């Protein structure tokens, strides 16, 4: 979508631009129609997110049974979204770089179905799990275009994270949590329940922690205290999963946040880091340190999970090297591994299934958000002209950009120990990043328009610089 003036800018974000005179009432009406036409789709996105993160169908299986609730909501939301786009006369989606990379992954997955050993596995993955991922990503990048919408979704996932954290903590003290990561299948075991995969649980909690932290840092008074408590609960729950990948994710989050938020206050951040390490060492649960040491010495793992993962990783590398160009088909690595298990490494597994070209596309998808997040971070850093002009709003964008970078770094670290390339986690992070990018770009355009500036700005969705004048700048 090309923005030719401030009136169109206001229409994009569902409200008339400031300073629009009565002669532009038609444009104001168009803006209201735009907002109303997508309100139902955004409500569906909100509900979709609630179901994904709170997962009530797994917490209360007797209530929901086998009803594919998430998929039903996804289809209904897409229908509402498509109708709204048709009614508003808009194209179906914008096409930032991340969207193009996701489209290529889908095309590769579909194109390799005929050569897959088990085509039905590829079809099931694409039409079930990955269908929901693509749906949520399309909805996020097109519907989350205002601060209010971004706030509402971020606050929702934090609330869901606290709910999951509380249930995790309760289950840990009740002895119901599988901290050995070896389900036995005996009565009372966690196999087949919400806590069957504690590595996946730890990953989700890890990725929600930076959002809670930045909402706490950017807030004041009771708001800061509330989100601080949320962050503490989520962090505690992530630790007691006893996930080694989860621990490495927490460590990477701490490093990114302390480094970027501590710019200009390095000594203070060093002292804070030492304090946090001391508190963690004193408060860690029994047996946690022994499990962490198996990261460096897998042979000492009494559960044999570390040794098994080494074997699976070796097998995945072998398959990837033997199928470098076309891969073995999306969702088909289980057919090549021992005991039908995943590789526990997103990068090697996607290389094996989609070829090395699929790995390159996936890496571009993960790296693409960093360019604009770093631009926002430096443009909104303390003392910059935009922070002085925009005040709390500018600081908030700075904190959110740092938090999203920490989330993506944590996911990339955890992905070395989990097959999460087709889960919703990285696509939510990228969706949040694109939303922040659009809000930031619109704000810059508004400031330049108010000041009468004509300096070129960067278009979004690229890994390289493309400059255009504000009159022709693209938010997509």
C-alpha cells in the first residue's frame, strides 16, 4: 500500500489523520469503514492467540474433547478477514520480506510432496499445524497496525503465560511435572497431557519472558510491579521444567536485555548481572545443576536423553548431506530417524526436509526482523531526538524493539535443541516485529509531515537499504 498523503496514512490505521478538514469527510468515512471491516477479524485473531497460548483444550480435555477448536477459529477468522478485505477493496495481504520467505517455505513443502517417502505426513503437516501458522502470520502482519492492537495482543500472551506458569508451578510441587523428560506411560505420568513435552513448555515460557520484562520496564507504579511479578512467575516456571534448552534460552535473554538496556550504564548492569547469577545459584531447585552439566558432558546424563539426541542429530546431518537440493519432504524426517523421532534441531531438520535452499529461506525469515528492530532501537534510544519529541511513546518503542530482539535470539538458541521450525513461535515474533515496524514508520512519516521534511526513509521488509521520499514510502 502506497501512502500519498496524511489522509491515507490515517485510513491505513483505522482513523482519520489529524488536521483533516471537512472537505475530506469522504476519506474520514473510508477510514471508519476500514476499521469496522476488520474489527471482527481482529477479534478472531485475539481469540486465536488465546487458544494457542492458554491451550484450554489441553488443560480441560474432558470439556473440549477432540474438537479442533483452534482450526475452526482460524478458518472462521480467515473468512471474516477475507470478507473485510473484499469489502474495503484492499489486496489480500501486504508482502514484507518475511511474508515472501514464508510463502517460499509453503511452496517448497507443497512441491516436494510427490517425492516424499510418506506424502500423507507432508499433507497432514501443511493442512493442520502449518495451516494455522500461515493463517496467524497473515492476520498478524495485516491487522496489528496500531499501538492499541499491539498492546492488546502482547498483554494477552503475557496473561496466558502467567496462567501456564501458575499451573506449571502447581504441578511441580504436586510431583506431576516430568522433570526427568522421560515419560513412562504409567498411571499418573504426564504422557499425552499438557505437560508431556516440557521442552516445548520451557520454550514458550522463555519467549514470553522478554515481553513481560519490557512491559514492566516501560510501565510505572502498579503496572510496573504487576508485570514484574508476571516476569518472575514465568521465569520460575521456565526453570522448574528442567529443560536444558530452556536454560540456554533464559541465559541468552538475560544477555541481550542486560547489554541493550544497560547501554551507558555498563557497571550497573555488571552488578545487576552478578546479583541475578547469585540469586539464581542460591534458589535453583535440587538436581538442576547436575542436569545443566550434562550440556557439557552428555555421557553423564542418567536419562540417556542427551546421548539419544546426539544420535538423532548425527542422523539428521547425514540425511541433509545426502539430500542437499530437494530434501526428503516436509514432515518426513521421522521416517529416516530412529524410533520415528524428530532431530531436536530446527536448522538441520529443515535442511533435511526442504534441502539447503529451504534452510537459507528459513534463516532469512529469522534474521530479517533484526534490521528494523535495530533501527527502531537506535532511533528511539535514550537521548535521541525522537524520544525527546515522542516522550514515553518513544521509550516504549525502544523497549519493545529490544524485547523482540531478545525473543528472536532466544528462539534461535533454543532451536538448536528443538524441532520448532513449524510451530507458531518464530512467526509470532516476526509478526510482532512487523507490527512494530509499521507503527514506527507511520510515526516517522507523521513527524516529517508535521515538520515539513522531505528526507527519504527506508522501506520496510528488506535486508538492504531502499530509500524513497515520504510521499511514496511504503509501509509494507
